[in-house]
């Protein structure tokens, strides 16, 4: 959403962001969660890295 908003802002369109799909949740800091990580954590990290790379690429190209 940050990349899309940046592109719209750059061309002068006012937008209001409204996320509809959440990947975050309350984090439990207990012994089992520290010893046995969530099996979906790799998927979440992959999505996060994709967004970070996309933001960097958009800034380098000049979209944002």
C-alpha cells in the first residue's frame, strides 16, 4: 500500500489508505513460541522483503 500511495501522491492524486488484509497479530513471548516458531513466519518474511525491495526499486526508478 505504501508503494501505491507513493505513486498516487507523486502525480498529485489525494488518496486515503485503508488496509483490508492484515498480516500482523498479537505476539506471544512464551517459551513454546520461542522454541517452536510459527510455520508461516517464512511466508510473512518473504512478503515483507518483497515490499522492501519494491519500495527501494520504486524510489530508484522515480515512481515515488
